[in-house]
């Protein structure tokens, strides 16, 4: 289902995969990766889905599997998704991307259930670099519980050079970066052998 909601100055699109064909990738996406490997994105029925019956599942293995929403072009706005980290011995991660030009250039914020933290990065020419948090020198993201087998919500609001990360409804941190100043696509991200479920992808542009 794709719906539009008007809230303040932002127009939100909500995508929950419930009308897509189970066992296949949904239409309107670019399924790719940063690096090497073989990602696998499919729509699956899941009884725990926040909005039943379907979710989008990534169960392949690649450096960074990506699902990019090909019809989006947003500079200032937000992206939010509900996710469940299922399994993964090397990594167990879920992320959202924005201002993506292609599979090698984008911002990403991700939650990791093996590390229990949330980190925001820029990926430029395929190279991923963590970004410093406003008001703090050094460090690596923010430590917070990311429980496997449970649904969580990850969101980033981005305008100009400022990015605000919210996790499970709680403001977590902000980042300042001017590397990618142009508009781009939004999407979903995982890492390595992560098996991750996604539902209720919401995104919008500030008008």
C-alpha cells in the first residue's frame, strides 16, 4: 500500500509491501549492493509484521546489500522504517539511506544488533566513513540496545547539512556534514550476512 499523509510542511509516503507478490522483489526498486556479493530481497508474509501481512526481507550476502527506491529524489526531508534483525553471525544490521546517487554514493544510518549501537556514515565512491556526532569529539555512533527478533523503528530527518537520528521514537544524536549536498534517492541497507525484515517504510520531502 502506498498512501499520502499531509503533516505540517512535509508530504509522507508510506510503503508496507502488502500488495506485492510474496516470494519476489517488489516493483519500483533497484536491488544492488556496495562492494561484492549476492543480495536477495524478497517480499515475505510474516505474522509479526507491524502492518500485516507482508514484509521486505533481505536474506542474501554481500558487502552492503541495498534496496534503492528508484522514483525518489529528495534533498531535504525524512526517511523512517520499522525493522527486525533476525540472524547474522558476522553482522546483524538494518539501515536507511538518503541522497543516494547510486550504490556507491549515499548517506546511511544503521542499527546493529551485534554491537548494540546506531551509527551514521557517508559512503563516497564505495568507501564508508563514520561521521562525528554534533557536540562530541571522537567516538563511534551511540550505544543503545538493538534486540534481535524484535521490531524497532529507525528514522533520520535531514535538511541542508544537518541530520537528526531518532531510534524507537527517541531522539538519539545529530550529525553535521556537507559532503553530499544534492538531492537523491532513499532506500534500505544491510550488511554482510544480516537477515533483516523491513516494514512500513515512510519518507517525505520538506516543501
